[in-house]
């Protein structure tokens, strides 16, 4: 709880990942990424409840062993490839409010695929939401200018062209606006934002900028990158 706001964290971890089978229980430095969320959540006293939403028994087992609550399986109709976070969060929130006979004021989304998140990242996100009056707050990182839309290309009928015609006018990166991307470390939103506005973004979206390197895992090679970055961070702390 923070400022009399009751807080639930939800960890979405379905079993049907196509790119990396059972991605959510693959390890970073020997610890399954879903378990890393459980270990971290236990260190954040302001989180009143941290629940796992999964459709897979092995993910459920590993999540519970790490300290996550997993009193239900996610229904099949919200477990497919094309299902976004909104119905998953809504289901988990309503399920836990019914089970715990309470109302949660703040919902925090903690995807397992950002295994380099730190306690401070999550706490800063929640605090900004609670104390600064946003509907939602996301963690972001600055985008590499090489990936700016004006520097992207596309292939049409076997020919290469600019993704955006404005790209032909770009000579140096100093011409480009600074852009940001969601790094997946944390999303926090009010109950009203989720259930009434029916969005993770809300009308007033705040941000927490994270400067240290993070990995939001989609591909197998990104596990190796996460291993390297986390080991480098640990070595620097010795």
C-alpha cells in the first residue's frame, strides 16, 4: 500500500510463446525469468498482492515457488497469440478482488520478459502514478537513432525505398527528434484507467525514463544478451 492506495501487481506469462517455446520459464543466469519477477516483488513492500496469470502448469509451479500467487489458470479465450494485455489484466484484477474480497486502487503490470528490471524501477513507476495524478505511468528507454522511423527502409516489389519519404532529407542524427520505447520494466495504472477507460494508456500518461541498459526478450539470442548485461552489472558491484 502507498498513500492509502491498495496495489496489485500482475505477471502475465502464458505458455504458448512461438519464438522461444515456454519463454517465460527460460533462465537468465540460471533463474527462470518468471521466477525473477517473484523474487523482485517480495522486495517491494508497497505491493500488496502479486499474482501470476498463466495457462500453463509448469509456469504456475515455478511462479508459486518464487513467491507469486497463482490461484487460477487463465481462461483459454484470453490465452492466444492475438490477445493483448487489457483482457488479461482485467480478468486477473477482477478474479483477485473477488477472491480477496477487496478493491485494488492501483494495477501494476510486470512482464517476465524484462529480467533486468530493478526494484527502484517499479517503485519509481508506482510513486509517480500515485503522487503526480496520472492515469498510467510506463517505463521507457531512449531509442537508438538508427531505429528512428525516418532511417527505416522497406522493400516494395523487390525495390528498396524509405519507409517514410521524409527519410531522404535526413543527413545527420542531429536532425532527428529523440524518441523512446517501452522497455517492459513496469507499467502502473489506476483501476479506473483499466476498468472504465479500458486502456493501459489512459488520458494522462506519465513516464519513468531508465538510462541503464535493459532487455525486453522476444528472441532466444536476447537471453544471452540479458545474461551478459546482468553478469556485467553484478561484477561492477563487487
